[in-house]
């Protein structure tokens, strides 16, 4: 185990250290986000692939697989993400699951591919949109915690992209430009996740360990630290 993994770090509820399980979870979170972003990027750039080419045909035939894999990867990332507020974490998990279920419903009840269907039937956003809302929550968290400009941009652009398509207010050329920008931001976001320290994605581990304790033990520790005197 490296020195960085054994170093004790004083935080809210005592010292903690990074162990091998933490490293595995963080790398799993980052890899899942990268896979989700990669699948989204591929489909976002489809309009820019020459029609009739072998690549265009391949991407058209595999679009449902990429959508399912990408949304599922986002779901895995949401299981591994470290968020202090448990109800908020559960909410974005439910949204991701709702988007996955909505896509499955469209696939089961309509002919053709789901991505193409939503592209030509804007009301389909109501079914798959929750998954994008879940991703927006991740981007918001990443931007708020680490001050990443690309995450702030994704937090704004993702709902703008979906609402523009749903409402029909975004012309085709504007929507294409937004998709290209969105894909670029996703690539930056995914790549930069690997430049952070492991500790960054863990947060204050002492808080998570405290939250796992029985309520009586939590109260005892708070009284002992004087945290509830005010």
C-alpha cells in the first residue's frame, strides 16, 4: 500500500485513510462515467458522419446498444458516487432508472431504434429525459465540488439541449451545434476525471463512516465532540 493510502487525514468526525476498497470504488465510478460519456459522444456525433458510409450504418445499427450500455454505466456510477445527502443520491438514481425504463418502453412499443425515434418524435424526451436529468445532477455535483468549468457548462447545456428538442424551438442547425459542443464537453469531463486525486472523489470519508453508525452512537459522538451544544 502506498504512503498516500496510509496517510491519516483529520476531518469532521476523526481521521481516515484511503484504502484499496476506496481506490477500487473511485476507479469504478470514473470508468463508468467514461463509458457513459463515450456512448453519448458517439451518438451525439452521428449527424456529422457522412450518410451512406459504413460507419454511419454501423452507428445506426448499434444505437440502441450504446444507449442501453451508456445509461446502465451511468447507473453504476450513481451507485458508486459519494454524495453526503442520501435522499439526493437516491433521487438521481431513481431518475436514471426511470430514463432506462422509459427507453425500454419506447423500444417495446414502437418500431425502429429508440434514439432515432426520440430524434423524430420530440415527445419521446419525456420518457428518456430523466436519465439526462440524472446526469445533469452529476455534472452539477462535480462542478460545485471541484469548480470545473466544463461541468458548469454541461449543467446548463444538457437541459437546454433537451428542452429545445422537446419544444421544437431549436432549429436543426442550432441543435447540431449544441450536440457537437455537448460531445466536446463530455470528452473533457470524462478525461479530466482521471487527473484528480483519489481523495477528491471520496470526499470526507469520516462523514460517510459516521452516517453508517446507529442513531444512538451518532448522538453519543456528537455529545462527546460538543457538536450539538449550539
